[in-house]
C-alpha cells in the first residue's frame, strides 16, 4: 500500500457525522439575560433600557459615535417607550445620567470582586 492510499484510508476512517466542540453556545445565551433592565422615568413615564450586558455591537457602535436615537432604538425594545425617549429630546447631561445608571446596574450584577491573595510585595519576611 502506498503512502497516499494510507492517508486516504485514514481520512475515510473518520466519522463524518461527528459534531465539533463549541466553546460558546450563542443560541443558549439568548435565553439567559445578563440582568434586569435599567428603568428611567421620562415625562412621568417609566421606560426600560436593556441591561448593558445585553447590548448588541450595533448599539455599542451607535453609543460610541454619539447617535443616541439609534442607540436607544437598539436598547429600548418597547416601541411606545422608544417614542417617549425620542420625544424627550434629552440633553447630554441627561443621557450621561442614563448611562451612569446603566453602568451601575451592570457592575452590580458582575459578581463579587476578587479578594487579595498572597503577601504584598513591600512586606518584609522575618
């Protein structure tokens, strides 16, 4: 048997129906919310903004370019609530307050901070 025939046989011996390992199941993540929405009161009406962990890359691009209406369209899922956001025509300070609150909620659900381990570098051993 030639080397080429041995390689062909080895390739043909591998099962064709074998599934690949998946490191991250994005479909399953869709069902697991990162956290509760942030609530904001505008003109006496409460609107809900998705938890920052659930923001899409489209929403993040809109935020980083300062396109607040596009960002809001991506993170405020209720059409009536989005309309309230648009009509409010918020100032930069107001939008910053909304972002600050979203950030606070995101950090709260991020888990406990790690505690220190080991000795500090400046501590002398005796």
